[in-house]
């Protein structure tokens, strides 16, 4: 009679393993999926913050510098006068934007001078046959001169009494919401 060798009780025969089980592979894929999701959320948040920063730079650096140059060249250095913003209200929210573009870019160029604002500091689109400044979300800014409002000018919410407002509607594209980016306001 031949004796068969059996493993001791409590010990299993060892099998050689080649590769991973399906469960192990699924766990690795799930972990990679979670990491990709977290990375995308971080990148999208950074991109959104970069657009807000781009709008803030336009509103708080590029335009004030351009207006100062405009004041020196057109108004003899008077710092209490700002480019006109027109009379329209709800029927034409962006008339002021087009007038601002004319004063800072179009008029100086037509006169053979350099624009008061650098071309790489802004983006534009055409509206009603005229160019206007657009924010990083491709929406036009809203400009209103409160220092010298035109007769018949209709109002909006005022943020900078006695000077001017330049407002981006922000990521949601709607004015007067909490994500608006406003000159001089953090």
C-alpha cells in the first residue's frame, strides 16, 4: 500500500501565483479613478481662479493705467474725468463698453497714436458694428462713468460712487451675483 502524503491539518497546499486576481485589478482601477477625479477637480479650480485673476488684472491694472494715459492725453491730466459711458440702460447694457473701447483704442489709433491699453491686455468681440472688451468667459464687461453721467443715463448698481464701474459678470455670466468681478473690489 502506498502512502499518500497529505498536508497537515490547517495548512493548504501552496499554488504558484502568476498575475493579479480580478478583484485586485478592480481595486487598482478604482484607486486610479479616484485620483484622476481629485486631480481634475484641482485643475478645474485652478483654471477658474486663473480666469478670475485675468479679469481682475484687466479691471484693476490694465484699464486704470489706460484711463490715466487717456486723462493725460485728452483731458490735460485731470484725474476727475473719465471716458463717457453713454445713456443706455437695460436696452443696451454694453454701450459704455463700446464707448470705452473707442476712447482707449479706436480714437488714438485713428489719430496715428498708440492705443492707451496694450493689445495683449484684452480680448474683444464686435457688437452693433463696434468692438467691445470681453472678459475671460467671452462676455462683455459693463462700464458706467459715475463721475460724469450723461443726461438721461439710466443707472445700475453703483460700486464706485464718483468714479466709474467696470464689471465682469463672472463665470455664471449674470450681473449682480456674488461671482461678479468688479474694479476696485476684492
